C-alpha cells in the first residue's frame, strides 16, 4: 500500500517565519507593553521590539519569496501581510489558508 503525502501549501521558511512573527507580536503586545506601561519594566520591550522587528522582516521576505515562486496569487500575499499587523492574525490567516487549500 503506497502512502500519499500531501504537499505543503507554504514553504518551511514561511511557516517558521509566520510562527516567529506571530509569537513575538503576541508577546510584545500582551506581555511587553503591559509590563512597560503598567509596572514600569521597559527592559522587556527593549528586548522584544528588535526581536519582533527581525521576525517581521523575515516574514515579509518569506511572503515575497513565496509570491515570487508563483504558487500564490497577489491577493493572498497582500492578506498575509495585512494579517501580520493584527495580534494573532498570522496564526488565524495561515490556519484558514491551509485549511481552505486542503
């Protein structure tokens, strides 16, 4: 009996970049900012800010790379970028995008 594997709908780089971008944005918004403004611990945002910036730039590069491969329409790439500005949006978008493709 042969085993059929379904090809991934997004590259491994994009999957990891989306996880990193989404996680760092959630940490920054729901942990770093409240600690900074509520308790006066600005060190958390000074660390998480650049980490999230790097994750965001990597994510945008990975989306553009996926678009250049010709596998995804421009509308998909635009939505992928827009949802990256919403905390948790990256996770929701990719779960929905992968579920609708399968």
